[in-house]
């Protein structure tokens, strides 16, 4: 069978650079329309329910007041006469990056692609990529605050090296064991696969540190499955939790079987973090929040095929992640 000739090839090859860029932009807009039901930040914000609210006095009383130089609809507050747009007081205000490129950026972030590769694929500067990563992280920084695990809940701690501490003058060599050079991350997962990952200081945590990290995230009366560490006892007693203990022993089949859920989570979390070697330690909790957000998105879409709330088309997993990410980006920015 002979290969079919593309009837548009000669036309595309004959375009100059400016014409070709315009054609690519039109193609990208069509793809965005089919995937997300929008081709601009303003249109997406309207589709996801964002309302014009004055960023100064929070009033929702306004009248339309023409357009900005970038053709965004302008509103004027009837209370304080402040002029604003639909995207004022949002991470998209005065954005220089295109809608299509940002959606691609979120898509790559959903697969935990390193920042250097994102810059290469999207042809953007490293400082631009870092800025948008911080902006996107800011929309899910409080995501874990409302999470509450219930029924059967596995808890444990996992540790990663704090290289900022190791590089200080206080440590001439790598200390052994659970020293203060290691960042402690308290992790938890319940029988519904709801997850939690919270930084809990350096070194082996005390019972008060574990309690402070988990007290607002586990429903009283739940069953805690753990390795019997003494730091868990105060949490269990304070919340009237049931305790189910499996002492850590990799040669014990009962331990391996019953603690597989939390051990697997620790492995997933470490593999995720290792993809971002060189991150600043103060950004670690933001990375953990993004990890938990993506895991919850993935879990909600593993057994059912979701439809886009805008286009009502069947969409693949990574498109669903992007759409859910858009939803998370726009809605948290509406004034409460």
C-alpha cells in the first residue's frame, strides 16, 4: 500500500516564519478548544465559574467598563470605583505566557517532569518556568489542610537527607542513623487510598510532633495500623484510636503483607522526590502537596472515565489531570 500524500505539505512548506507561527497558533487554539473548551485564561475562568469580584473591597457589584489594551474585559466596582478584570488578584493577571503553553506546562508537571526538561520542551526560560511552578504550587499549598483519613489508617515516617544541613560547618562527615541531618516526613494512607504527607522536623520525631502533624487529619475512632513506634502512642490515646501493630521486620511475612500499603506509599514518595534533586528544602512541602493532589486526581479517575465539564468529551487521564488542575487553579482564587 502506497503512503498517502499529505495535501497540505506543500502549502505548509511554502509559508514564511511569520505565517507558519500564525498557523501553529491557530492549530493550538483548535486543540485547546477541543480539549479544554477554551482558548484563553479569561474564557477558561468563566467556564470554571469565576465571577468578577473587586480585588480591593471584595464587592460583587460592578458594571462593565470597556476593555484593557490586551482586550480583556474591564469592570468597575460600584462600591469603591476600582477598575479590574476577571483575572485580577489571580496568578494569571498580566500573564505573558500563552494559554496553550501553560496548559502544556501543567500537563508536564502532572507527570513530574523536571524543570530543565520542561524548559527544553516548551522553549521557555528557566526563571519563567520557576515562577510558574511557584504560582501553580501556591494554588494547592493548603490542599492537605482539609483532608481527613478514616476507617483503617496506616501511618509511618520516611526520611530524606537535608543537604543544606550536611553542607554546614557543624557536620564534618555523614552521621549514621536517624540524625538531625534527615528531614522527617510523616505519611499516612487509609483504606480508601486517601493520602497525607507532612514535614515533621528533623530526625526521629517525638510523640508531640507526630500528634501535631496528624491530629487534624484522622477521624476519632479510626484504626491505626503502624509499626509500634512509641511516638504514635500519644496520638492514638488523644484521638481514641484503635491500634494495630506490626513490628518492622522484613523477614516477617505478616509485617510485609499488612504494612504493604504504607511501605508502597513511602516508595512512591521517595521516587517522586528523587526526580527533583537540587530543590530548595523550603519548597519541599509544596512538592509534597502537589504529589498528594496528583495522587488524589489519579485515584478518582482510575475506575471511571470522566467527561470534561466543558466539552463533554471522553478524555484521557492526563487531560483529566490538566482539567482538574485548571479547576484547582481558578476556583481557589475566588474570594471566600
